[in-house]
């Protein structure tokens, strides 16, 4: 029963303890030699064979036994076999399994990692990362100086000398930052969305994406006044400060600043003799709807009914649609005895449509058609239609003809593009 050794024994225990319930006597004349492990190994009478009184029961007082641990083939998880006593002892609270001592770990509990096959620590040394599956410190990839805890060793936190950490998303070490990134300390960081490349900060652009131009370290859709986009996509200052806008190269103006007028792609204080000012541009002939004023040397608007005119008031040459020329006046009704006939020239006309009178798309007016009705001898003119032209062989020769037909000077060739001057 593992109750220790006998201290006292009694021949009539029931008499000494009368409160015990009565029980029958099973054996008599029991004799042991104290070598037996169990009571059944002692000599005794047959079962229920005795000559004792009911109260003549034997009793004893034992020293009390010690609890004995069971023997195991190996210690359970979280314990180790103490070498000197062979008793299973609890591991350190960092160890999932240990050996030889409580702090010599074989594996670790979260959030610790096994280092040098012995120690559980919260972080690994430089050059190692904590494998979140094995809970061991494993060596980083050769590309990294330090790397991120996880399941692989190529997610870098820092790089060897001569290499740069490519942003927080990829965590890789590179020799040169990729396009649209800049170096800050030892890392590659992204430029702003407007910059193609940048330097020092995300908004300090050094080049721009297509259809944007670099000006003062920022990218914009157009260059500001006084600048033109060069072949590198950078806004470069026009050669002359009085140019508001200029052609590629910067030597020829297309519009001028306040107080200047444009003459032959140059900005001047006043037009040369024989030229007239129209929208801050010097012209030899005023455009349709305007007439030259020799006093002010400006192109002034014709009468509101005139399409073309020679001067102010009723000095019309041709009329707007819905009006008919009667003398030098434009009227809606020719009056009794007169038939309205459109006198638009039957030959083809040429015009330039664009940002300025001397620079634009070439358009040709197809001749109109005059229809005469036999019944009443009245005529109706169907006006022509302005249309563009295309020509793979278009050259400075054709441009010369157009410029002369519009009473402009010879065409100017700039960067393979013609401008009338």
C-alpha cells in the first residue's frame, strides 16, 4: 500500500476504537517476516477459519509512504531529464523543448527564435532572420546585411556597402535605384507621380513623362510665357525677353509681351511703314471683316453687315450671308426690279487658319455654283465649302505660293516647319 513502515500495532483494535462498525473476521494466525511486499505473501489461516472474538481485530499505525513518480521513456514537452537525478524538470518559459538544463533549448515558443541551437531570444543577430514557421534564426540571403522575419531570407532591411535598399514594398538590394525613384540615405524611395525622375526629394523633378515639360523642378502640361519646350522636354527661355511665346529654338517669336507687336516673327514697338496692326500682329493686308486705317495704322472692323470692306461705314466689297451688295451697301432686299446674285469669285481662294495669321492650317475654298431658273430668270448662288488639303510632297515651294497668295512675305523654315512672314 506504500504507507511506509509500521510504528505501532494493536491486538484488539475494535476494543480501543468502539465507534468502528462491526465486521467479520476472515483470517487468523497471520505471520509475516517483514520481507514480503504484499499481505497476501504472509502465512495465515484459511478464509473465515479463526477462534477470535468479534472485537479482537488487529490494527497498526504506519509512518506514511512517499508518492513515487512513474518511470517514463522520455520527458514530456516542456521538461528535460536532469542528468544527475534522471528526474523530469520543467524547461525555461522560453523553451518549447530543452535538454541538459532549463535554458538549453531545442525549440522555442512564440515569439522567440532558436539561436545557435541552444538559446531562445526575441530577435536574431544581424545577418539572420527569425523563421516564423521553424521558430529558428536562419541566415539572410547574401544580398542582404539584415532581413525581415518571415519564411524567406531575401526580404532585406539593410544592404551591404555599395548597394541600396529598393523601397519598403520589394525590400531588395540594388546597385542603382530604378526609374521614378531617388536615393535617400541608403534607400530608394518613389518620386511623385508627375516626375519621371527626381533627385533628393519626391517632388524635385529632373525629367518628366511624355506630354509634360520640366520647369523649375516641376512637371507641367505647358511651358509658361517666355519659354518653349526644347528637344529634352525642358522649358527653355526664349531668346528675346519681349517674346511671350516663341518657336522651337527660341529665336523667333509667335506672340509678344505688352507694348510690343509681332512683325515677321520678331517683337517690335511699332509696325514698319505700310503694315497694319491686327491683334498685336503686323500685316500687309487686313483679314476678312477688317479694313486698313492709314491714320492709326491699325486694322479696323468693317460694318456689321460687310464681309469685306474698304473703309468704315457703308464701304462694303462683299456681304455676310443673308445680305446682298447694293452699290457699297449690304442690304437684305435688293428692291423692285433687281435680282439678288451672289458675286463671290468663282476661282479658288486660300486661307490660313491657326493661332496666328501667318501660322496655321492651309484651307482652300471650292468655287461656288450659280444656278439660273428659266421660269423667272432669277439666279441663286450656292456658296463653296472651305476644305483642308494633304500632300506628302508638300515643301517650301508650295508654302511660298500660299504665303504670296495671302500677300505675306517669303516663308521662313524653322525646324523643318514653314511660317509666312
